[in-house]
């Protein structure tokens, strides 16, 4: 959030503590992975990633 949107650290941490959904994604050989999901609608002006176009 800081790098992509220029949000200061305190605001980013406050947002993540209230608005993010965290999931443990991996627990193998003491290695732990965590995903944080945030709503795109919370940041309507954020630049979108360009990727391959979906075929219909």
C-alpha cells in the first residue's frame, strides 16, 4: 500500500487491521505463508495490472 498507493505506514496498518482478510496458505516444514486479501473497491483510483486479455 505504501509503494503502490503512497499510503503512510500507520494508515496502511490501520486499514489492513480492519479491512483485510488474512489466510494461512502454507504450513510445511515450519514454513508459513500468509495471504492478505483486500477489496479493489476500497481503492478505485489504483492502477490496474495489465495482463493478457480474457478470451470469450
